[in-house]
C-alpha cells in the first residue's frame, strides 16, 4: 500500500487505515523500530506480560519460582557467632 508523508508540526507522519490497525492488533501506543532501512511499527509489549502463565506452569510442575536457591559457601560452612 502506498501512502504519503504528511506534515505534523516540524515532523512528518503517516495515516494508517483503521482496518490495517485492527488487523495488526495495534493500540494507541506503539513501538517504532528501525531495521535495515525500514521503519517498523510494532505493538508495545506490556510489562510482565506472560508472568502469570509462567507462574501457573511452574506451579503445575510443582516448582516454586523462589525456591530452592543454589547453595553457596555460606550454606556449606558452619557459622561462628
């Protein structure tokens, strides 16, 4: 699809048709990425996206994400007070 750059103040912009935005799953906030001379518009990734699913998967495998930690020299030697 060809389109033209339009002036927006001192910048330039591109108008995206609504069906194209919907098909790409874009929201009001997007990421712009430069790849090999092309500007790519991507949907933003939500912080911690997928964490709940990962925690549920660990729970199903009966693994606690915070347990156990790898032992260190402090765990293997006796402490003196």
